[in-house]
């Protein structure tokens, strides 16, 4: 089976998108200055725009979601403090141990339900004052939740958790790398999610399709401190207007279209549901991320990914039997239908139930 597409259908992540011609044009035209001198007009425009969209006083443009989250951890804590977070969250699992390395804090992972916590999960987790104990200082949540399958963190849970945190003198941070996916899927405006948190990080380089960049948003005073920490972490950028222009373009043109990614994810999820040998986990797909397992008697995740790759479809391998697929700007419906077809063929072939599948002319894709 040969892919009808010139490029691979890359479902490994929504970070793989390439800037569109319109975005490149905006980048080429961007007015720039030296942002370490705080003189880049396009960075200023982006920071003002994203702060306004999230209903926060100020924002700081940074190179990555990891840096944005880690600056937040550093701003909110002191060495030896403890951070409460969900056990499968990005900050704890996929940021290379940065809370320990960069902020010298302890993380206390709390198991959620596909990434979602409620106040009962956290109640009782605050350590008492006293010289024996780390001081609990910060609660971090993630919306949408990546490892939770692009899961939308319910607003009511956020309200309850953040209210509880405030009552106990804890700071709150939202890893909103994919916050706009949650907003588009629910119709809840970003500021309604953001208002509950001290700081919110959003990424322009995931579903929004910019090549690079994230923003940390919050009260002016905290963002001023964050600016200094960005410098410490090596994230001070010079003529960053070129990439800020891409982010501004993404905010203008690529938010509403996330609905297409969600519809495509539903299509792929339905195909996976119907393939004997694959299992969606979580069983429902809320936004653009699909996690699924391969039955061990069929094959390993690597074998499935390799066979799909040979047919021009790239999947993320996330465990011995676990795969991830993300929909995004660079995979249209036809490509997702092709990916579904490849998965069906590959699983049939690997489980010995099918002969190598050739493309048939009546395939819909
Ligand atoms: N996630 C990446 C990988 O690191 C797993 C991906 O492909 O999904 N928060 C969340 C919820 C994320 O999913 C990511 C990226 C980040 C933060 C970090 O963003 P970057 O990659 O810009 O540092």
C-alpha cells in the first residue's frame, strides 16, 4: 500500500505543523527590535493581545511551553517547597525533571482520572508547618490534559480546586498548552478558565500552528519577576518579533479551526474503536489527542508504528503497547481517513488475519 500523499501523514504530535504561507508572510513583514531591551514592537503586541484574551494584566513571550511552566514553578516557589500536581501531567513527567533541577522543589503527584482532579483528591495533601516538612506552595493543573487523552478539565473542578487553594494560601498555575482546544470544544472563553489561576501558560506551537513560542500570563508584578527568571533560564530573545508575528497570526486565524481537528480526531477515534486489536484509552476523545493500546497478541506499539510508517503514517509510541495520534492543521480529513485505513490494514496484517492490503479504488479517502 502506497500513500497517495507526498509527505507523511504525521500524527505524532500537534507540534509538527509547519507555518502556512500566510503565517510566513506575517513573519517576513514583522517589525522587530531587541526584546532583551524590551524593544520589540511585535512581541509587545503579542504579549498585550494574549494577556487581554486571558483576562490577565501581563504576559511574557517565551521559547517553549516547558520554559513557561518552569518559570511559573520558579516564580511561585522557594527551594524545598512542594508542588501538588496530577500524576500524569506534563510538568511532572515530560519536562526532564525541571522542577527539581531549576527550582529545587519537590513534586507530589496525585493520581487523577485521565488527568482530572477534584478538591477531594487534594484535601489533606497540604503539609503542616514545621521544620520537618516541605512547604506546600503551588497547585498545577493541565487543560486540556495531554496524557489524559486531550481531556477537558471541567470548569467546575477548576473553580473548586482554585478556591480551595486560595483559602489555604496556595498559588495556582495552569499548563494551558492546549487551552484553546478546550475553549473551542466547550465554548467557554479563555478568560473564564484563566480567571481562577494566578498564572496561565499557553502554547502557540501546538494546535495553533506557530513554529515556536508560548506565553506566561498573570499579574504584572509576577510577570516582571518571570522576565528576570526567563533571562536566568537562557530564554531572553533578541529580534523575537519574527516568531511573535507567527503567534499573533495563529491567534487571529487558527483558533476557530481547531474544531476541524476535533472533528478529525472523532473520525479517527471511531475507526480505532472498530478495529479489533486496538483499544481507545480514554474511550472518549474530547479534543485532538487520541491515546490507544494495541492488544499484545496482535503486535507491539513499535511494530504498529513501524508498519504504519512504511505506509506513510507517523504515530507516537508512548509505551510498549501504547500509541498516540494527534490531529492538527497539517492533517486534513482525507489524510485522517487514509490514516484510519492504514491502521485497519496494519492491524489485520500483523494479527495474521489479513493479506497485505492494496489500495482499492473504491476507498473513500
Ligand atoms: N508536549 C509534547 C511532548 O513534550 C510530550 C507533545 O508532543 O505533546 N504542556 C503540555 C500539556 C504539553 O503537551 C507540552 C508539549 C508542553 C507543556 C511543553 O511544550 P514545549 O514542547 O513547547 O516545551
